[in-house]
């Protein structure tokens, strides 16, 4: 007996469970997202704050000076950066920090780079995100390499294979066995330093 | 086996009593000149490195046989051969502890977990070396130049800087210096053509070719002296321990590859002869790629295998990130061995059985 | 559906731990097993997240097993799994941000983890709520424990530490440059790389086979 069903009825009959559960799951996710998203956002902010405090220990408060501004690194290369002001407890400006990223050995490297208020010296960097090989490239997070940037002049830096790592100048000694990661960090510094300075002068952050 | 009994056995009927042990012994004999050369250039260090590898490889194999309650297979000398090749392909100043780790990995993971000799898909010595490179990248890329250098011989390196001049009277066992291949790489990576040309001109001329040939350069223990390696290779060819197919295909393909590059851009790519005699190409062609377990069966497949190894080595040397590519080339081609065997199946005499 | 031959609770629980261990016996979920076991902490997080998703999806699938249309069931499974994976991902982002950064895409990838869809198909869509929960607990724990075991072995061999805490004597940096003997455990970095994952997993699987052969 050929019994013809209305296609709409057939559709509902077959898929009502899917539609209902999709609706319910959607509601569930929306609720959870609404409940937790402030926490996720706070985590991100905390991470930035922590990074800045780690670089400029006297920081009591941070302010966003430039938020996610696109800058041109070279003719082909453009990126975004955020610049933060670090203020001490008397609300005096004690430095700037800006985000920078570039290609590492395994994945991208995101850095938070700190400079002094006059943009004369670097105050160091902190790795926000990296996926470098444990034991080699991951040493960019270790003091041996990082400390070389603390107090280094805020201009283009050069990488050397051998030398005195304790001497603070524009020559950075590479991590042995991780030349690519060392180069990647230097490249990020060199790509950003002039452009960020330009941007900050434009915005009136620097005299 | 008593002689007064007749045995009926399927072919192949081997008339000579060739055992694994004899083949391995032959290869070890062929490695002796290189061993002597290493002992001459690196003195006590060479002895320490080779002895450490041999002892730890043999002990590992013996222990694993013991644990698995199998008859000990150390008698076939394959562990000794693996050990010597491993020792020959690591930087001479590598600490003893690293050597032991490499040897244990070679034998345990490279060979014994697969069921012993004959079942391993990859060359155990190269696998051990690859493991060491992954673990201790820094130590594995620090090279030493033999210290007892004849001052007359020009060095591969910065102009006017023979090792003897630079480090005279310091009584060192060896000096860390860039290897010929590192200089080759520097030339390729140089930013401008002029820079590359200077590097090539200053570092690679005919008298320096002699240094590479004899072995007065930085590099692995067994790789510095090309002459000794060629001698060993000829011995094995004469004894028919190896066939000519693989060595010739490896060397020829590498040479042609290097020559093409050199022909079009002589100011960036060095003379192919340098490529031939420096690094691990010779030891690879004669001793590593010819390992009977991990290369294909038929002549055609072996030729393809050899060409693959040669081309990969030169590819890694010229465009890759590493200065030397023997290890990865051999391991990659080892992985292709079963495929090559299938590709070049021989039709049995009398036609394919069951092919109606 | 199944009444007379419905599985018993205890054997189901134990099956997930050893006899049908998702990693060691069924060889399912190899992607996270190999990718995130370079240290115990990420292995534990991964294992627990997967166990959570597995438990929730088994409950939901078991509850609606009689309503499922055969040709739409895979769609339903995926929808359910995706929902709970998103919840797990949000949870990590909100409360364990460091872990969430480290595991990166591997948490969302739980959606395509075969263990979960396999259990939904093989167990939850055929059995009652109780057995489905027991099965999820057994499988989830089996997975977590195996991952942690792998993670512990790899972390110890690659750094000499567990949970980031040094348990083997640390070695002084650059000891080999002085040519002396090692003064502590030599960390083998290869075990933190994918190589180490394959080697360790292979050796463990071999060991498990050996034990199974002996007891059989």
C-alpha cells in the first residue's frame, strides 16, 4: 500500500531528536560560556599583568596605551601590537611593554618586550607563547639568554655564537644548540624595535 | 655436522661456508685501516671511543639475549660492527656516557626489539646516532680537529690559520673547529655572492683537497681519512663481501648531483671532489649503506637504493639545515627498502608459480 | 535492549583498565597518546578531560538510545561529544589557563578521539545507564592511567623530573664540556620529542603483550 507522507512530517519525524538536542546543547553551551567568559578574559589580562610585573618589578599598575594596533614591520610583513604603560605605586611612568611575535623553530613565538620610559634600553622580555624544543629552544626562557637583554640598548641587536654573555651590550650570545630559536628572538626584537618606537612617538607616548 | 651423511636441502646451495660471522669479520677487517688512521689522528681518544662503543654494544646484546633466554648472538660479531660504525660517526670528543647511551639504544631499540640481526628495518648504528643527535644536539655538533697536525699542511678553515700556528704549544688533544662541510654550508648560506666566493676561494683549493683526502681535518673519527676508507672498500669488493652496486650508485649519484650544482654556480657550491672526500659519504657508501640487512635484495632495487641515498645526502648538504646528511639519508632509504623490494621483484626462473 | 546477556558491572569496569584498555589493548586514541604525554601534568589533564567527555557522552547516549535513528546516530554522537568537549575546553581556559595554552588544539581534538565514539557505539547505545557509566569510568581511568604512565616515563627520562619536580639527581649544565664524568642523571631530550613517544609506547605495548602471553 503506497502510503505517501508529507516530506515535512517525514523530516520532523526523522530528525526531531537531533533538532531538540542541538537546541538544548546550544543553550547549555551559551550558559556556560556566559558564566565563564569573564574568567577567561580575566586570565588573559592577568597573564599580561604578570608578564609586565615580571619584567618591571616595581610595577603597581598597568595601562593599555595602544590596543592591538596594526603596524607595518616591512614591505611585506605586518603585525599587530599592544603597548602597555607600567606605572609604579606613585603613578609614575617607569616603562613600557609591548607585545611582539614572530616565527620560531617549531611554532610562533609571542614575546612581551619591556623598555624604559625613554626607549633607550630594553628591560628584558618574557615569552608569552612558544613551542620550542624542550631543552634546546625552550632555553630562550632561561636566564642565561634572557638576562642578556636586560639593559641592552634599545636598537638593532646582533647575534654572536661565542662571547661573553655577562657583558650587556647590543651583542647577544646565542644558546648553544638552539641557534634558530636564538635568532628568532633577536629577529622579533629587531623587527619591532624601530617600528614600535615610531608608533609610540606618533601617539605622543615618547618625547 | 657429520660428513658421512647426505643432506637434501632446497636451494640456494652455497658451496662456501659463508657465515654471518665471516661476513662481519671481513667488514671489520676492512675497517681496520680507518681504525688505524683514527688512532693516528686522534690518539688515545679514538681508542677510548671505539672501545667504549664495542664493550657497551656487546654487553647490551649479551644481556638482552640473557633476559630473553635465547642463545647469545654476540658471536656473529654484528654488535662489534655496529659499535665500530657508531664510534666512527660521532664527534671524537663525545663524552663516554653519551657513547654508552648511543650504543645501548643502537642494539636494544635498533636491533634487538625487532628480534635480533636480520629483522631490523633500520641500520642500528645510524639509529643510535640519530637518537644521540636528538638528545644531545650540542655535543653531537661540536667537532674536533686532530691536534698532531703537520704544520706544512694547509687547513680547511680561515685563511692563514693552520691549527698548528693558532694553538702552538698548548698541548691540546684536539681543537674544536668547523669541519669542511660546515664551511661548505657557510658558503651556501652566505648572504651575498661575493662573500660565498671568498669563503670558497680561501678554504677550498687543491692543496687542501689533500688534507681532506688524508684526514687532517675536523670530523668524525672514521670519516677524516678518505684514503683509509677507500682501501677498506676495495678490500671488501675484492673479497666480494659487498657488491659494487650500492657503493657505485651512492657515489655516482652524489657526484653527479654535486657536479650539477658546481657547474652552474661554482662560486657558491664547492668542487664535487670535496663533497666526495669530506664527511661521511665514503664510509656511508662502503660500510653503512651496504649493510645487507637493511638494503634491498635485487640489483635493480639496490641501485635505486644507492641513488636515493646519494641524492638525499647531497640534498641535505646543499639545501638542508644540517651540514651532513648521511644519517638521515640512510634511515630514510632504509624505510623505503621494503617498497623497493616489492617494486623490483624478480620473476622466478620458470615463470611465476600459479600464474595460469 | 539487551536484558538477558547484559554485561556485569565489575568485569566491565576492569575490562577498561586492563583487558580492553583503550590504549594498550584497543590501540585507540593514539593521537593524544603520542602528542601530549611529554610530561605527566599535561597527560593527566588530557586523560581527565577525555574521561569527563566520555562519561558525559556515555550518559547522554545511553539515555536516548531508544530514540536514536540508525542513520542519524553518528550525527547525534558527534553533536553530544562536541558539546562536552567545548565545555571541557572552556573549563580549562577559565580555570587552568596554563594547561589550556600547553595542550592547545589537542583538547578540541578530543571530538574526534575514537575511544569516545567507539564507546558510544559499542556500549552506551546498547546498554542501560548504569553499565554505560561503569564502562565510561573504566575506560576513562584506563586511558588516564596509561597516559600518565607514558607521561611519567617520558618526563623522567627527558628531564629527570615528575610533575616538574626533580626526583633524579640533577646534572650540572655543560658538564660534558669539561670532559669529566656525569655528576647526575643525563636527561635524554629525545624522549620529550615524538621519537620518545613512539619508542616508549612501543616498549610498553611489547611488555603488555609479554605479560598477556604469560598469563594466558
